[in-house]
C-alpha cells in the first residue's frame, strides 16, 4: 500500500500531439481514484505510464515516495487488471494466480496459501484446476482480479475491467470491486469511460479531456459543481442542460424568460447556463416557458424533452405529474450553473 | 446438406485405390524373393519372404565398404529428419521472437531480408555452401549435413504471423508478473505455439527425411547414408549376372515411407485438437 504522486506528467507518442498533457494527481494511500473521460482522452495512456508499460515523456511518477520513472513494471509493486483479462490461456486458474509469485521466488507453501485465500475471497475455489477458456466472462474477470490480489501489491490499476461484461454482471462486479478494495485498503486507479461506474466507485474522480484534467473531486463535488461545460455534459445521465443566456447585473435572460439572482456571478454579457434535468420542476407560477417536444418513459422517472426559444431542455419528472403541451419550469437559484461563454469554465456564484 | 450416395463412395474408393495401390504393390512385392520378382514381375499377393527380406535389409552390411546396414540408414534418416525439424523450429522461433518483440528500427528490413532467402533455395547455393562446409572440415559429419539447411524463412514467417496475433496484453501481464524476455518466451509463447510447432514439425521432418541432393554431396562415407539414398545404392551394387534385389529395394522404400506417415498420423491428432480448442 502506498500513495501515488503524478507530477506534471506528459506523454507524446510520435512527437506531435500530447496524449497526456501536464497532469498532476496526488493519490492518498488507500484511495480509490477513477479516471474518466471520452474515448481517446488519454486515460489508458496515463494508467500505463503509472504501470510502467509506457515511457513517461515528461514529469514524474512516484509510488510510495519513490520516483519510478525508470523502473520496470515488475519493480513498481503494482498489479494491473486488463479489459480483456489477459489470462494465460494455457495455464490453469491456479497457475494463472501463482505465476507472478513464482517469478518472485515466493516459497511454494506461501504461494498455495495466498492463492487459496484469494480464491476463497473471489469464490473461485471450484475452478482452480480449469483453464480460462472453460470459464464464463464473469469468472475470468474474477481470475484477473485474483491475479492482482495474490501479489498484495502497493496499488491496483484497472483499465476498463468491466466493459466486456453484460450490463447486469457489470453492476454486481462493480459492487464486488468496491467492496474488495475497501476491505484490502489498496490504493487503486481505475479507468473507465462509463460515468455511472466512475460515480459509484470513486473516492475521487479525475475527469480527463484531450489529455488534460478538467476536474478532480469527489463524485458529489463533480456532480454538483462541474468545473466546466465539458464536465457538466459528461457527468450525469441524462446530461445537464446547457443553454445560452445573458446576464445583466443579476438578471439572467434565457430567450424571453427572465430570472432574478441575488448572488449571480460578477459577469455581464452572454453566459452558458447549466441546469440538471432533475432540477427543472413544473410550476404554475413564473419560470422558464417551454413547449413539450417528446417524452421518454424510464419507469421511475420520465424525461420530457422540450424546446424553449430554439434551445433544447430536458426535464426529469415524476410520472405522476400531468404533462401539457406548454410547460413552465421553476429552478432554485442555487441549482443554476454559470459557465464562461468562451472558455466553458465555471463562473463562481458563491 | 448434400446426402452422400453410393456413387460418392465409389468416387472416394477409387481415389483411395489410386493412392494406396502402388504402395500396396510395393509392400507385397517386398515380401517375395528376388528371383520371384525377377521372373514374375510385381506382386499383389503375400509372399513368404517377409521376415527374410526385412531382416536382410536392416542388418546386411551393404555398399562397397560394407559398413552400412539398413538399420544404420534408418538411424541416419531419423537424425537428419529430427535434427532438421527441431533445428528449424528453434531457429525460426527465435528469429520471429526477435522480429516481433524486440522492435528495432530495422526489424521490417530484417524480416524482408530473411524472406528473400526463399528465393535462394539450397539448389541455388549448393556450391558455396559445400565450399564453406569443406573449409570448416564438416564434410561427412551430421553437423555439416544439418546446419546449412536450418535457416528457414517459411518457419520464421509462420511464427512471426502467429506471435503477432498473440494479444499485447499477455506480454504486459507477464511483464507485471515479473517475467523477463526469456521467461516470457519459455513460459508463455512456447506453450501457446504448441500447435504451430506440431504443424511445422510435420512439414520439416518430412522435408528433412526426404533430402537427397544435399546428403549426396555432403557425405561420401557410406556410414552416413540415409534411407532415401540407400534405395538407389542397392540397385547399383548388382554386378555381372547377379539378379538385382528388387524385393530389398521395395522393402527399403516401404521403410523409408513409414516414419513420415507415422509422424503425420501421430501429430495430426494434436493438430486437430489444437485447432478445435483455440488456446488464445
Ligand atoms: N501506441 C500509440 N501510438 C500512438 N498513439 C497512441 C498510442 N496509444 C494511444 N495513442 C493515442 O493517444 C491518445 C490517448 O489514447 P488512450 O488509449 O490513452 O485513450 P483512452 O482514453 O484510453 O481511450 P479509450 O476509452 O478508447 O480506451 C489517443 O489519441 C490515441 O490515438
Ligand atoms: Mg483505453
């Protein structure tokens, strides 16, 4: 177990664009960090630099206080779980788990003890003598986890370990991973492009975009105070509504609708306004007027897709609320997010 | 699906007859004695000289110097076939390993250089190869017989394609598990290549077993004779009014055919097993 420090780390593959651009993350001992972002944003690259599978172009990675830039993956005391599991196909489950320990010269008796302990923890005991091809996807996933656990490494690195599983299994494995990590207390870095997985697993989230960090924070922080329109759009499903608005001294205009703020950000002129779908509630009083376009039923909630002055607004409503062609939505002032029109950065409305 | 009819079987049986017929005749002829064969020609019935002929072929000292027996020739053929196949597999696996996993800037260039040696089979370079072997004093040695034939562009090519299809994550997982280049090769790649190795072993063993030109040039001591060469030798030694030992020649031919057939039959079951339960 160890803290991991990533300081000013950059990566360029061919000398042109940066796949990872000047990233700083400090990970505490025992913390579960999730790297999340769209495809190609550099999550895997960053993780692989920590693992030692990719050279670090610039910056420093420290594991347990020691710079590991020049160290081999095997010397970094980390374990990695791959998306396609990367189990050794010709070895039994037992040997898959034991291989890393054998290579480190661990005594036979201890290998057996550790493998059996991991197998018990992951309910793999009946399968120890099987080859990976005779296992289901979920069981293979567990073997991959087991291979990481037996080594008792300083850190676990996960690269989209659940994306080859079906939706239901993914949810249950997600729970198991979280549970296991809490129980073992091993520092973990987990890569995913699934924002829901990121929210549910993370102690802290790192949202990446184009190789740069957009925001680091706890899931609730990131959800309630997205640092940029990118994060606002990426985290949360259905995505946050982002519409054009105009601020003039505490008064916000969205099309013809006007709202008064006592503590609006000190900016005048065009802004991007963010409102979460669940923060839009129908009212009989004044508010944002919208015309209902179409409805999606999700069971517990219902998504009402509306138009207001050429802007799209989605509201998550309780199914009990009767719908009409014309709706008026009220929003609490503290639930309105303001973003700089040009840079997309959050404007504080503290 | 097409339903097999009687005429389908007829066609297949005819094919079997065409292919197996000559071998059957050769075997049957080898069970008669030389005089019989000389007078009555090829035989299709069982004679009563089976034991005598084969015993004589395997144990009789033959040739001019009289220091080579059939058994010795069988052994030489095995040394050539196995040495050839194993050497080719080891060399081409190592070459492919280097080409695929130690990506140097020139690895593509090297690969194509190796590949162009396909255009230079033994027959083309036989004089320089012989010259080198003479200067190294390797004429009439197993080393001289085997080593110059070991470089294999085909083997390298097959193993290269196979290694390329092994997922990168396997290498990465092994690296994290503390396996260096040597361990990765022995513990992961070689076991994964089992079926590939079996396939190439079959091809190369048969190829080595059937070598004729190179052994003829490299060895002139009769104790190095292989079966394939020995057959001709038997027909050459008849002198004067002596009746050629056709039965023995046929017996040698049957013996020469047997090991490659057995190798194919034995390895084929592995081969099919490997193909049906994909290991990757
Ligand atoms: N070996 C490589 N050589 C050159 N460019 C690469 C290489 N690997 C990745 N890249 C580039 O680096 C960028 C980041 O890739 P990376 O694999 O880290 O993305 P990712 O966030 O993991 O995406 P995904 O969610 O699709 O896995 C991409 O633009 C990709 O094209
Ligand atoms: Mg990735």
